[in-house]
C-alpha cells in the first residue's frame, strides 16, 4: 500500500491512540501523505518567519540582528508589517467590534451590532494601502476579544454572551431564559461567521496569493491535564474536534492556518512541552487536510504555528531543548513553517537588543539554520524535492533537525547530529507530496485535469 494514495477518511485515524494500518494495530498510526500544502515563501519545505517589531534595535541602538544570515525570513528593514509578513490587530483592520476594559462598546461591541459594510470598506482600504497587488506573503489577522463559537467565550469573554442575551431580551422580552439563550447564541454565531468569513473572503479576493488566516485558529485547549487522564497527555479537551469541525466555514476561507504553540514557563525543559505542541499541531493538520480552502481537492492548507522565542509573559528565552519541543516538533510533523512572534519589549533598550542579538547568534540562529537544512535534505533524499517530510508515526518523537539527543519520558527523541545517511529519513519519515506530484517518493508527476 502506498501511503500517499490512502483515501481521505484514513487521515482521520492518525489522531487515535490505537489505529489499524495494513491489518496491524499500531500505537501511533502513520500520518498519511495526502494533499500536502506546497512551500510557503522561498520554495523551502520549512520556513521560519520573523514577526517581531525589532527594527528599532538597529535604527535607535545600532544593534544588528542579522536574521537573514540564519535563514530567518524578515521584512525589509525588519518592518513589523511588510510584503513577506504582516499582521493586523483589532484596531488596524476595519471596524472590529469588541468590549473595552472599561465596559465601552467599540464598533457596536458585539458582532450582532457591527456595521459589516463599513468594516469591509475600511479594511479593503487599509489592506490596499499596505500590501502590493501581487502580495505573496503571510497575512495574519489577530482578533482575540471574542471567539466565533458561543461556548468558547468563557472567563472574561463571558460578557459577550451576557450582552448578546441582553440584546435579545430587549427585542423579545416574552421569551423564556432558555429561549433567550438559544436565540442569542444563534444570532451571535451567525454574526461572527459573517464578520470573520467575509473579512477573509474580501482579503483573499484582493490578494489571492497571500497566505491569509486568523491567529490562534484552530484551537486545542490542552494546557491542563484532562479530567479523565491519569497524567498529562497533551490531547485536546473533549469536544474540541467537534467544535473545530463546526468552524468549517472559517477553514474553507483560510489560505493558511496559524495555531499558537507558545510555551508557559512551567513547561521549560519538560517533555510535556512537546506533547502540548504535538497535539495542537496534529489538530491543525487534521483541519488543514479535511477542510481545504474553497473545498480544494488537490492540496491541504499550509499550517504555520505561532511560536514565541521566550516563554509566555516573560523575556526568558527558550533553550535548545525548548526549541526542539516547538520548532523541531512542528517541522517533524509536517508544518510548512513557524512564525516567531514577540512584542516591542524585546527591543525596549540597547541592553535588551544586545541580549536578543546574542541569543539569535548563539542559540536560535544556528538551530534554525540546521533545522531548515535538514528539512531540505530530507525533502531531497526522500521526496526528490517534490514534497515535505513528516513523521510516519506522529507520536514517535523522531526529529529531523540537528540538536543534542535527549529523552522525553519513556520516548527517546531521536535527533540527528552532524553527518548522517538517509536511513533515518526512510525509517522514520514519509513524504507529503506537493501539489502536482504523487508516489511514495513524490516521483510521479500528476496529470493536470485542467490541461487541454
């Protein structure tokens, strides 16, 4: 059986802890090489993209970061928004509705009260002013005030539910509490769907070659141990998969997916970090294969997780072990790349810029260079440069990138060091062929059905 020819339903098996392949039950089923996303930027199987406002390090403090020397993709002059990478926050794209911290209703406050027409008009003007017509870069929309599914608005986001029910009570005071909640939920989700969906549709229509998607989607709420698990497994909370399937309208409009794999400080050096990242990536890759942009039957949507080069809410940089657990894990699972994000405080002073430069030159940069080089080598040796390498068994912990070998619980993380032959690739990795190629080694060119 050629794995690259497995029918799509088999893809859904790889998230199961016990799956059957070829009549044999395995603890981790092979990840089928179906409809892989093509290279994103520079024609490489794996890219690392800089999304940090660090231009002031050179301009103000004369500290050069030399990102290009380490194959890290950056905008010209390290601009935060540019032709290779741009991100739109809530106040930089259209008229996004949200509730301010002081209780104010910005642009209507909730999606039901937003002015969609005015929003789209302003958003298109802002996009056109920033991006060239032939834009081919990464474009991320970062809206985090509310989530499009009713039940995912918990904690501080519960106010969006309360305001939605209040709106229904004002219009339909005769309804019972249950009926009020049902109608409020329906109207909220319909409005959220229109607002987010039409924003993406408009962006893709104007800049069809860009990689458009929302930060943090798809989500996998797996920071904490599930109640039914004896120990931390990294698996998404129950119901997560079904919830993400209800967002099929969003995935069909996205031309890239940007889940978050930020590490909390408590996972520093812990094998649990790899588990957390792994299951977030597996869920994103599942979504990317099942719900393709525009129902594309030939390719999956590229997945580029957002990672931080420091732990969340801190300036403490990740060490090599932590980079293996984030960037290395992402590459080994078949992601198209990783976006590195950080706030302005990484460039707040000459001292901080110097610390950042030293970290890039001694830890991050060499790691990225080695990882990208080995991903390229695997693509050449295993896939004839026509596909991307991914683990045969997603839970195996085998790595492509170069870093000191280490162990993760009972699972050994097999990492290549220095020179090596292709046996490691053939034993532990498989090809995800780019569009237009098929076969176990992506050696066969597919016929173009549109060709006369």
